[in-house]
């Protein structure tokens, strides 16, 4: 609104606008609690088109998850599984994540409330029944913090290391196939780190090998980076921030610090136990 | 008494001064003669985004420092290029803000924000890229598809016209272009199955003088390049500011994707004039010639990059580094293609037609299950302004190296709703994604140098007679490079991605460089 003198007419108009806005707000909050199209296959199809245009860039085809967006075919979702919560997450975005609000033009082409409900209907139509967890969570926990060595770098429920992604609730956002892939072939797709609001892509968990001016060598994970500086957590969990031009050597690789767990290092049964532990920590299956 | 009379005389004189129109059309024609000002989106009609100011140069750029900052307090992408006229800066911000600042201090003089309807359909953020100025008015296209004129001294709305129905997906995001007594705008909305157009309005009254439909209608040449009724919802927006050649009285505009953007089934044919360069008569809107960059586009390769006019010896050219990954040099008197060379990774095309124009391949078409294609849907570049430096004779473009997987599926047109017929998402097996400022030689199409960006960026480029190329990155750095070598000379961390083109101006003999980032407009100068 341009700065201008108020007059009675304008104030009156404003009161009216406010009253209408309040009325509409009431209607919207009503509209946001219940999916008016629940179970409607035709609407799900419309929702699929919306999903493809607006959501697939991060959440992948069929909502199966891309590198950057969670798999939405899991019935239990990290930021809420009810229709109302999913609507709210699409409508307003999820603070602290890369998920933007649909309404401010942040998601794809943006979506109306009607289109958001279409997407909710579509997501419901592609949700999978949770696979029965076959592993033993208690044994998985022992492995995680013991012989498998996961806890050296990964934290679950406040216990563990900081070098790799925190895993407490990851079972709600990633498929089992994704976990298996990450364990067996960690270089195939690096995990996503810090998200900056205006950047197209988040920082990935790349590996840095650094030699400082005094000859000290460090290896660690790149927390963030730009053309001139790099922020690293080294393998001893010490934080560093360097001007790249001050370093004797700065090499970055897409070779993850995470070892590839083949069948020998991690037999299938152990893997299932680990998955059971992660599922249990996320409150999904016991 | 004498003193008082003299004072009144001065007052009268200055009052008389204020009634003069600020920017006559002749000033726009001769913008290069007043480099202290930045009179239009790309700096001048040629679209070079080059300034002859050289006080800030390769020898002292290391001493640049912020001089002031203006905060819009708005969220979303801040894509504006400010204008500066005689010490006053005019710019726009998200949600159709416009403001005038004292360009010396950054202090606001007036601020305008449009009351937008809640159901507008901007495809890609509530953005605006700037104003045009003519006489005492600044002109702005709005997200609800209006064109408005604001009083340059007060920000008051002088006229406000409806150009199209926003509820069908029409909107304006570009900075208009003023030519003679007209204000030219091109529409956004290629994601909604609009029928694109370029309009010209009388600057004094807002009366529409002509409309050029960027999709040929029935009975017009080009309509046969659309299958059935597909032309009605064929997109072809024109959402980036054009250029103007007064010597031939021709204005050059570029158009965006045919709709649905990633589904060619149902719109068989070349789909004219989508993804094209149009040469129009600015007085009548009549087309003189066209050149289509991407026939039957299925990858959203809008040609909406500023068509840069450059002269090479006796040759009058237009150069465009296109979103589709090719760098085109075209004779701007005839529209004939002179060269098309790859400047980024390209897999959508593996052959050229008889005229040397790259054409799509069967292998590059989107499929239901998804087909990896380079460049990705966001392009090898996008709307961010390139620059041409007549001193180095190099063309500078922000390149993006990111490939996508393109999937296509049937979708019925539904007015006002997204109309892609598709999904696309980054092809992770082609990681890492990155970007670069590339300096290309228009004579050969060859890469002379590149400055690597850590990740793909949306910042435009400014070059100056000081031997500098300014650009920004997605990580928030605003950077000055040696335009000859690409060597970095200075950078400043703006705190948010630079998603705008830089510009430069001077006041009191001091040169400034300005750029928008986050919600802040920064002005830099020498310490």
C-alpha cells in the first residue's frame, strides 16, 4: 500500500475489508481441516497433474522421493500424517526445511486451496502400507552403537556422532530401499545438508581434504561452501571455517566418508535389524 | 528587497524546472551520453548492460565497500534492476512494490505497494524486475496483469489499465520498455496455457495502441504450425524486456515456451512464435521477421533472454545465449541465423537443419517414465541479464550446468490452472550441479574464460569501461571480475542469493554499483 493520508471513506473501507478478511479466514480454517475430496479417484488424478508440476522436482515421480524431498508414499510422515497437517505443510511450508509455502509462489507455480486438496488426495492414493519390520530393533541398536559403528558418525535420539546426518526420524521420510542403497552404496547419492532459502540446491555431504598454510591436514565433511570460503566439520568433530585462498590444499570429493557396507561387513540380517532400530526410533513399528 | 526579488526569481525558476518532464524520449535514445544515469532495464536500447563509467576499475575495485542499503522487508525473490535518473533511484520489489530513493543516501522518497487480489497466479514467485521511465512517470507491469503509471515524484497512480485476466494465469513481471511515446510490455503465464502477447500503451493516457499476439491466429501465417485448437492455449509469453534499434525503427522481443511446456503431443508443429526472436515495428506492432530458436519445444526452453544488439564492423547483429544451451548470432536486419554454438552441456539436440539451426532429437523427448536431458528445465541460462562489453568484444552469460529428468503425461487444459503436462526433476546422476560466468567471443562462439560458481545461480551481469564484469552467486556473493581474464578482484557477502542484474550510476562525480539480494538493495562505492 502506498503511503497516503487516511480519510473516513478509506477507513470505512478498511473496516469492511477487515471484516470480510476475518470471515474468509474463518472459512479457510474450516476448509483446512478436512479433505473434501477424500478417496475421489478423479480428484486424485487432477492432484497427480498438480503434483507433477509443483512437487515432483523434489519429491520425485509417484511421490517416491527424490534426493532432496522425502518419500511421501510412507503413511507416517515426519511433519504430520493427517489430512489437515499435510494441507498445512503444503499451504504454509515447513519452517527449517526446504519445503516452501505453496501460496507465496514458493512451490512450482503455486497452488490454490482446491489444488492443494487435490494433491493431498493424490498423496493418499499412492501411500503404501508399511512393510512389516522383520528385524530385531534391540539388536539393531546394539549394532548401531557397537560393531557396525554407525553411531560414530550418526546420531539417534541424542546419542551418537555428528559427522553424518541425524537419523532419529529418517525412517518416516525415506524408503527402506533408500536406506539399503545408502548403506551398500553411499557414494551413489550424497545426503543433503544445509538448505539456504534462495538457493536451488542444498549443500551435500561432500568430503573435504584440507592442508592449511602451516601444513596441518584435515579430513571432514563440508557443512557449507561458497566460491571463497568453506565450512568443515573434521573427523574429530572440530568446526573449521577457512578462506580457500589461505589453504595450501583444498580438495573436495563426492566419495562419502561413510564406508560402503557390503554383505560381508553387514549381512542381510544385521541390516534388517538396523532398519528395525531406525523404524523404532521414528516411532514406526517395533 | 533586491535579495528577496532574486530569491523569488530563483524559486520561480526552480518551480518552472519541476514542471519540465524528467525524461524526454530523446534522452532514452541517447542514454549512452549520460552514463551517470541508468535510464532503462538493460541500461540502453541495445541491451548491452554495459556502462562507460570507469572510476571504479580493475586497479581499485578491491577497495569497493557498501555505501548504503535499502530494505524492502519483503520475502521472496528480489529481481529488480533499478533505474537512476538525476540522483533519484527507481526500483521495484516483490508483491508489486515500487519505490524511489535518494540514490546518494538510499533514503526513501516514496513507496508504493499494490493491493493485489488474493488469487493471482504468478508462476514463479511474486516477482517484478523493474520500471521504465518516460516524462514524469514510471511504468510497471503488475502480477494481476495490469499496467500502471506512477508519478515519478510522488508514486501516485496516474493511470491503471487492465491488460488481461489474471485469473486465467496472465501476469506481468518484466520491466516495461519505453519507446517514443509508448510503453511496451510482454506478458507472463506460459505455465497456464495463456495466449501470449506484447502490448504498447500510450504513456500519457494508458490507451492501448497495439497488441502483437505471439501465437499466430487462424488465417495468419504460422497458425498452421499448431495442431487443431492447440494455438488457443499455446503459451508463448514474452516476459523479458526487449531492445530497440532506432536506426531501423525495430524493437526486438523474445518469447517463451509453447504450452503445455513439456508435452508436445497435441500441439504437433513448430508452434510459432513460441521460443522466438521477434522484430516488430514499435509504432504499429507489425512483425518484420522472426527467428525461432527451439521449434516444437518440449523442455520449457523459453527464449526470454535479453536480445543483445551488437555491431561487429559493418555487421549489425543480435546475440543471444539461449536457455536451450546454444549461443546464437543473428543478422538483426534480416533475421538470418549466422551461427549457433553450444556454450553449455546439451543433449536435447544432436543435429542442425539446413540453416544451421539446432533441432530436437527423438532421443531428447520427454517420456512417461522420465528421460534425462541437458540442459534441465531451468535452462543453460534463464532470464538473468547477459552483458556485452564493446571494449573486450566479449559476451558474458551466466551459465547453469544442471540436467533434469523430463517426464510427460496427458493433462487437460483447465483455465487458470498449471498446464505443464509434465514433471521434471534434477538428474542426480549428473551431479554435481554448478554454474559459471562465461565470456564468449561472438565472432567464433568460443569460450574465452569462465568463472565457476559453486552452484547454479540466477544473477545477471554488468560490464563497465573500468574493465570490470560484475555478477553474483547463489551463495550470496556479489563479485567483481577482470572482464578480460575472469580474475576475481573483489567480493562482498550479501547474505542471500543474488537473483538480479547489477547496474551502475554516478552522483557528484562518484560512481556506484547497485545490486538486489535477499530483501536488500545494496549500493557500493570506493572507500
